[in-house]
C-alpha cells in the first residue's frame, strides 16, 4: 500500500506555493488530532489565481479543474505547515463553495475536482469524507471555487 506522498508523486501534479492569508485568520490550525484548513482559493503554480464565474465565464469542466487546483493549494498548505501528506490520516469534512450564476445546479460536480484529488492521495477509504457543495453569488477576487476542510492527523 502506497503512502499519501507516493500517491501524490504518482499523479505527476505540481503544488502551487502555499497561499498566504489575505485577511486576519490562520490558513490552518491544529487542535489535538485535527487539522482545520481555512477556505482556500485557486492559487496556480505561478501564484496567480484562476478567476471567473461558472456558468458565465467558465464551463463546468473548467470549474472542476479549478476545484482540483484549490485542492492542490490545500495540499501545499498541509506540506508547508506539517511537513508531509503522510501525517494526515483521513479527510473528515469538505465544504466547497462555487461562484456561479443563479441557474447553475451542478455544484457537486465542480467540487468533485477536489474530492477526487483527495481520494487519489489518501485512497477512497481515507480520502473521502463528508461534504457540502453550495453555490454563491460571488467569492473573493472573483475566484470560481473556495474550499475549506477538516482532517484527522495520523498518530
């Protein structure tokens, strides 16, 4: 059985720089055996953001890729703060927020971009937790997706 780090390496994806807070908050917080990640956006490898509103500026397929990019930013935060993806035991909860037009209805499809990434890293048993995927009229800097999550740390 591969480790989370081995699984991530096999995907051939790059981690963007771990995002810095754009307000008065911590990007992550450890409380006992739990790791909380604040809402993360669509930080790309060069530090810029993917921007746009799904249903107006972006297709749902582009939105799903944006959600995967948010997941990569979250992995970057985990590595920057605790050193290794192997220190995460499992995903507990994901909240996905989608910047979309009022008639857009495929919020879960979009957030699957992140959830599928986490399942690839930690496996189906530990990489898939409970989840909400909801639509918003806007998100900071006009990013298409923001995601926050709760993880259980390994012993």
